[in-house]
C-alpha cells in the first residue's frame, strides 16, 4: 500500500474511509466504524476515547469530514 492510500484508510477497519467523520482531536474514521466504537453497548470500556490518541470524546463531537470525502472520491475515480 502506498503512502497516499495508507493515509486515506480508516484506523479502525483499515479500508478507504466510507462517509468519513472526524473527532475534535482531528482523527478521522468511517462513520459506521466510529459510531460502533462509541456505542457503549458494543464497546463499554473505551467508547469514550479516540481509538488513535486516547483523547476523551463523545458522539456529539463527531463532524462530517466533507473535504476528506471529496479527496476519497477523487482518489477512487483516478485509481479506477
């Protein structure tokens, strides 16, 4: 995997971001991945922390990453 594609991968699932969302700390994840991570019924012990930097987070901290979504879209159209 090249450097560019590696930087476009979700740290949770390892695939290209799907509907990327970011936390206040700046880390981005697939919407479904981070929502599952933050679900206390699925992930009781670490649901309130960023899986990358361990900073405290809450689901209301999630924001869509529109720019990253466009980059992913352009990358996949060029990659083929």
